[in-house]
């Protein structure tokens, strides 16, 4: 028996999108290591890059000084860049020293950067060569986090896409659900409990918490994306036979319900079982959002293109908290992944894809929104001009998906107003 509950009503079917091609102001894909290294607990990320890359990692993840970090940078010196040293030989030495010192590492990612790309260091070949030496104890993979190729959330996409060929083949034809996208462990546990309560048992998560727990995949695997920026990963999973479940993303009470419902519908979950599993946490999330709705309703918001989370966020903030998006800028729009989200945006809202930072800043200054969501590099200058800002990167470092996190997500948008009010007192 299939569930009959419907997805939320659409606002407008096909919004007009302004395409911008110009100067970008976005972190590179190396930044993804900051949240990915916390997720796969026996993996290590070795950036093959320059001192600039090392500084970025250090400042983006400064808190790690208290722990044995699970990432590092193999710094390419001038001799490497000038082609005077054999970069492959140097890399083999670094990897050998690292794996000797850290026997706990079971999966090593070689992460490409702008400098390794410029000198055309082939990290996929290096990973294959090193894998032959260290298998079966350590799996060695590679992907690019370079700023030439990736924006900051695409680092996660490239990392997960590199994992897909490693996933074991499903041993039987049993239908399976695979949730794709890094979620905080606490959020993953909540979703696992909700799926179990609906009667869905064969549920896997990518990335897994340990490299030895890679989920199996086969033609009866259906994938539910937890993040909107996983284009390459979804494509690689489709090539392995998996099918995509179109769904809004699990942000807010409504978004989480619609996301869970899409999975429930795909597996023919009984509507009563779905309601029994979701009614109480949904009601709790809606209650938790009420005070934020009072504080945020009617406030205007402008999204600079940064994380690719902008469209689902704007949907949640407008529908559940009454905020008014003026412009939703996003680096890329993957229409198949956002087909449930786009019609839920307020009718007539301006949407821009790509970036031309100066033109966008002109529009921000003209509109003077109550809140601007942007990268770190733009926040300080805009604050200095009297505008209130929110760093988009915080939305990746904070657990925001699911019912129990709905109020934390709302609070991230309420806090900049509190801060500004306190500064004025
Ligand atoms: S990969 Fe490129 S953009 Fe990223 S820190 Fe290194 S040099 Fe800068």
C-alpha cells in the first residue's frame, strides 16, 4: 500500500533564473575536508598543495590543535613546482612516513589543489600506485579540491564520488535505501530511528563512519540526497544502477517531512506507519520554530552564491519563518535535484546562478536587505557598510537537518540580529 499524503504545494512552476558569469568569491573544495574528516573516522586527508592551501586548512579548522588531526598538507616546494624534483617520489616518501606514524589510518585521500593541477601531478595514478603497496590495510583514493575546479561544497561531492567505485555490490535484490551526503552523527542516528519506525530496515548512509562500513549498492538501491550539491556523486551512483528519489531537502519541519515522505512513497510505506513515526517529532519541530517565526517574519534576506544550500534554505525560511527572500544566488542549479524545491519558492523571487560578485554587491547595496548570507570574505565589508550578515559556511559546520535541528537552523538566522541589537545598546 502506498502513502497518499502529497508533497507541499508549489508556488510557481518554472522561476526565471538570471545566469551570471564573472568574478567568483567562494572558498575552494579543500574546505570540505573540515567536515568530512570528522565523519569518516579512520580516514585521513592529505592535501597535495602549497603553503596557501596549508594556511586555508589551518584557519578553517583551527580547533583541531587539540586533537591528532586527520588531515595535513604535503607542501610542494619551489623545486617541485619548477619540475626540478620528482613530485611522485616526494609524495611516496610523505605517504610512507605518514602511514608508519599513523597505523590507525585505513583510508587515505590524496586531495589535489591548484598547484598540483598546474604542474599536472596525476593523483589518480599516484593513488593507484600507492594502493598496490599498502593494500589491503589502507585504501588510497584521490579527488580534486582545487579552487580552479571546485567551490567549497563541491569538495564533499568529489570526495563521495571517489568513494562510489569502492562500494561493494549488493549481494541480493532486496530494495535498499541509501542516504547520500555527510550528516552529523546525531542527525544520522535520528533519521535511522525514523526510517526504522516506518518499517524501513535496509537503510545505509554514504559516507559511512568507518571505511570498513561502506554501504552496498545495486540496481534495487534508491538514493535519497541529504545535500543539494552532490551532482558527481549522484551521477556515479546512477552508473552503478541506483535510482534517485526526487525530494526536497530535510531542512525545517516541512522540508524534513517531505524528504522522509518521498522515501516512504518510494518504498510503499503504509501512511499510518509514516504518520505514527513522524507526527510527534514534526509537531515538536513546529512548536520550536514558533518563537523564531515571530522574530524573523517579514525580514528580507539576500543570498550570495556560496554553498548551493541557498534554494532549500530560502524555501524553509520563507515558508516556515515568513522571511522574504529578495534574491537567491547559488553557484549551480541542478534542476533534477531541485525539482521539488524550486516550485516551493515564493512566486516572483529573483534567482541567480553563478557569480559576478561586483554586480551582486551592487544589488545588495541597492536592496539593503535585513540579512545577507555570504562567504567570510564579503561579510566584514558588508557589516562595515551597516548591513547584517550570516556566514554561509556555518551552515555546513552546524547540524541543521532534521526535526530536532529545525530550531538550531532558525537560530542561526536569528543570531545576527541579536548580535547587531546588542552592539547598538
Ligand atoms: S587549492 Fe587553490 S584556491 Fe584552494 S587554498 Fe590551495 S591554492 Fe588556494
